[in-house]
């Protein structure tokens, strides 16, 4: 099943590549990693920006809500369509994730952590995001897929519940949702619930975009994505600028929406660069980049501890492009055809 046709927004696809690259740099500069010492020698604002790459995952969540709301939101949810939606979501994430798990099988076999069968089941069923910190790091970024599965399950009800509300009200609620959940006793280890606010923000941004796109005069996108990027960079580099009681994750949520809205509306040098064919292709392979970069790192470190970071990133990009072209896209089409 193909989702209903909507206008293609290529800059958002190109943006995915930059977000995935940001996550990879965040991991390469972590404690004890290849670029840790070199990164610490950088000026503090630059170091903070690189280490802020974990925020790209939240932007991915906002983008997920945005894309789903624009692709599936407008129509009803009869049983047959709900089934095809579920199959489409499985086709979107599981084939490449299964490949990522196959790649780490030798390291899983060699691992002597107690309770390994339960940990394998945890990985296979995508439950990592519900259980807090795991004692193994076979493919740490996969915790975010637990969130995506939860969002996919919530989406039909969420989009029906919020589509009659003004998007500004939904966005405001999304800004406050995580703090409210913490106040109600939700634990930070329950990542899918904690990050639900990011997904809801994406749904609100999609609704707002549809309203703006129908207007006679549309603002140039750079009036949104430039301030969003500049303010976001300033807050990452200098989090002390945030008002008391406002955490960086909550502040980043509306800024992510500004970035997506700006690039969706178009205009500007950055938007045009992200809309080029190479950028769009790299953006399409960004999911493979994200979910495969740790397994690739495991294998490259087995071959050589003196790992070139540039070579590693280049290998990840090349492998991910090949996986997208020869596995991800064909598997997606095949699984959808079964529905």
C-alpha cells in the first residue's frame, strides 16, 4: 500500500542525512571513543554542539510525526487501511534492523553477560527503550526504534484526537507534556512515553504546515529554519541561557518543529542544497546510517583499533547507500505488496 499522495518535500529528506551524521559524530566523540581527545581540544561551543548530537534523535521523532500526519492523517481508519498501515510501518523499520542484528551476532555469541537470552529477546522485539540502561551495547541506537513502534501504535488515535484542535494548542501541549508526565511519576527510563511529546509536536507541525501552505501568501522558509538553527545552536553551546525549569530537550522540541516547517516551506541556499538529488539520496539512506553505524564500528574495530574516523564515516555512508538501494527499498516494496 502506498500512502495517500502528498507533495514531496525533498529538503526534509536531505535533512535526515545531516541528523544521522550528527548522531554518528556524537558517538565518535564519546568517552574513550576515537575522536574523544581531539574533540575535547576544540573550543567549548564547538565541542558542545558535536556532543549535542543526541538531540538529533528527538528531531527524528518530530519528523516522524510530521511525515505520518501528512501521509496518513487526512482519511479515516477502517480495518483494512489500519492493517495496511501496520504492514507499511513494519516494512519501514524491520528489514534493515534485522540486518543490523545479524551483523552483531558474532559479538552477541562472544558476550558473557548474564541473562543473555532475555537480552536477545529484548533486542528482537524492540523493547530496549522500555527497560532503561541495558548491560550490553550490541546496537545502542536501536532503543529509538522502541519509541517509533510505540508512536506508530499511538498514531491513528493521536491524529484523530488532535486534528480538530488548533495546531498551536497541540504544539503548546507538546512543549509541556514531558514535564507533566514526569510530575505524574513517569520514569525517564520509559523512553517511548517520555519522547511521545516529540512525536506529537511533529503532528502539530504538519497541521500548521497544511494551514500555511493553503494561504495565499507563504513566508519564506528561511525565516523559520535559520532562527531555529541559530537559537538551537546557542542553547546547546550555552544551556545556562535557558530559563530556570526549562530543560534543553523541551526547548529543542519547538525548535525542531521550526526547522521542519522552514525546510518544508522552502527557499534559501540551505534548503536548495538539501533538495539536490545527492542530498535526497543520502537522506533516504540515513535510516541505514543510523541503525548500522554501531555494528559497522564493531567490525572495523575488530580489524583495527587504530581506526581512522574519516574512513569509518565514509564506509558507513557507502554501506548504508548500498543497503538502502539493494535491501531497504526492495524489501519495503515487497512487504507492502503482501498487504
